[in-house]
């Protein structure tokens, strides 16, 4: 009797539980489940859980820039610029163009000073050199005759960008000769005009400008020194023969 009563009670409990479950299912609104699984099972034959695949990569430039900016500021300080966007790389890329400007300035100087001298006779050019009272008469006449053509050749070679480093070295040496000659005039008390771009002539005592002449020629040495260090530049025969100017400069 006791066992029969216990069995009937258990059967009643099971029926009650099933009835409550059907009522809960009927009261739940239709539609897909709103719960988001945390992980998915791996294929058969593997163990553990597999994380969801990463989100799709950004599809627009705006999204990529936004994500890059967020990544730079995440650590609390900006990241260094990427290769090719700034820093030393920008400096290396700018050097050939600086060399181009130096070429233009040095070539303009030589052409400016040499072309007017071509209109003078060799006697007048020799006399201008003799005014410095440094060289013997024969050497002074020879130097005065070839000087305009040497300066013109240097200017044209710089314009073409042919043998730039060697031409810049010769230019610097010639300018040092000129500076030494001007300084010697002041040291010996000889008053003349330097004759730069023309013919040297006598000047009144106290009306010379040797200091300005020396500073001017020192300024001309600056682009020559740069081209000795960085001779490669665009629009030059050197760049065409030896390769890209930017690569050669680096």
C-alpha cells in the first residue's frame, strides 16, 4: 500500500511539471533567441572552444585613419612617424632639391661674373690681374686671359649637372684664391676695386670694400661645399647617368 501511494504521488508531480512547462512555452513570445553565444564549438575531432573570427577590416580611408589615430594615442603618447612620412626620411628626400638650388645659385654666380669679362680684350684682362701685384707679368696676363673662360666653363657644367662634385670642388678652390688675393690687398695697403664681374681699377684710399668682398665670396663657397657633400640633384646629367637623385643622395 505504501509503495503504491508513493508511485501515484511521483506520477502526479511529473504531470504537474509537464503542465507548468507547457504553460511557460505558451507564454513566451515567438522569435529568435536574443542571447548571444560566447563561443562556438570547434569541428569534430578537436577539443576546446574556438573564438569568433575577427571583425571585417575597415573598408574606407576614413575608417582606416580613425583606427590608426586611435592606435597612436592608446599608449598615451603619439607613435613615431611611419617610414617615408617624416623624420630622417623626409630630410633625405629633400636633399636632392637643396642640391638643385645650390647648383642654380653657384651657376648663376659664375655666369654673372664671367660673361661681362668676355667683352674685354686680353690686354685689359691681364692688366686687371696685374693690379693685384701678386703674379709676375707673364703669369698675370695668362691668368687674366683664361679666367673668363674657366669661370664660364664652371657655370655651364654646374647648369648641366655634369661632374658636379668635381666642379664644386674647383669652384671652392678658385673662390679661396680670390679671397686670398683680396685679403692680401688690404694687408699690403693696395686700394683697388676687386674687378669682380669686370676690370680691376684703382680706388681712393679708404673707399675699398674688401670686407664685403670677402664675405660675399665666403657666401659663394657655401653652395659649393654643399655640392661637394651632396652632388646628386634632379635635372642633371649625373642623375641620368648614375641613377635616381634621391637614391644616390641617401
